[in-house]
C-alpha cells in the first residue's frame, strides 16, 4: 500500500503509483478480537465489491468505472499511514470469488489527510456495477450490512486466513465514532458476524447505499467504518463521483 510520503494537504494525489499494501495486522486489526470469516456471517453478494489482490489483502468498492474507494491504511505503510506502498495495486472486481473478476491496476492514489479513506484511479474503465454513496449517515439503530474477504480465524496475524468468497454480516449503527487515523466514523455493533483482517476498506451498506468504509474492529462486538457522508465532498472533489 505505498510509494511516496503524503503531505497533509486537503487532498494529496500521487500519480503513476503502482503500490498498495496490506500488513498482516492491517484492518487495524491490532484493535480486533472474535471467532469465524467475516468471522461468522454468511456468503454475500454485493456487485460493486472489489478485492485488493497484492501480497496483502483488503476489500474495496468500485464507485465509478475508473475509481475505487478503500481505506487509507490499505494503501500506506504503518502508522501514521502517510507513506504509500511501493508494489503495484491490483484489484479484482465484480466477482464473489477470490479467483475471479475483472482485473485492474491503480495508476493514481489519493489519500484523505485526516480520515481513513483512499481513492484509487484505475488503468482502464471497468464495466461492472458501481456503489451508490450516502449523503447522510444512517439513523441510530439502523441495520447495516458489511462485506469483505476478511480472515476466517481469530488469531494474532490472520495471515493467509482470508475467506475465498465474499462474506457479509449484519450490524447495527450505534452512533458516531473515530477511525484509525482520527477521522469521523460510524460505530457498528456486530450482529451475526464480525469483520477482521482483510475486511479493511470494505463497504458498510444501509438501504442500498454505501455509508462507511471499514477501518477498525475488535473482531467480536464492534467496528468503526469511516463515514462516507462526512467526506462525500472530498470524494467528489477527487474522483468527480
């Protein structure tokens, strides 16, 4: 997840970037704890979901034919998550399997300076369904579906334990929180499954729109998803979406 050091500007663009990485504890999973894949949950279907397929693993979302939305910590090295990864950023898009989908590579990465969000421009337009993005946070107590290819076990590294298929779980919105870099987040209470390593950057969806991007989890009861609505204008500024 990485290349040059990012400056703390409102939006920092690094062109011709061929990197995005995932460390073995990525998904800020140093803050997570719980039992199965999404750890629990069920096999899921969410057409805009994308999977970062480098030596590390993260989940992401296709928000337009040429733009991916994911977590800042998925495309940078360790805290404070400002230095971009140096290896190519390759995504598999439009398949629920970890072996299928349309392949596309990132050519430009823009990270938010104060929230756990990143936008990646692809090397070609992808013909696949795109996510609808929220303009407001969900109501307190709302049911929220989370998606990802995260770890199927609860251990300290979760390395090599990611699910071979897209998983989903139902959560409940508990109120505002803070993501791994101090940005505004949605705190979700786990229902039938908990997110873990590899679910980072994945979508939280309420009433058909993406309301959050996976940032932290305790792999058991709670997770924090960076609020899409709070940073909606930044997403538009960078990607035009």
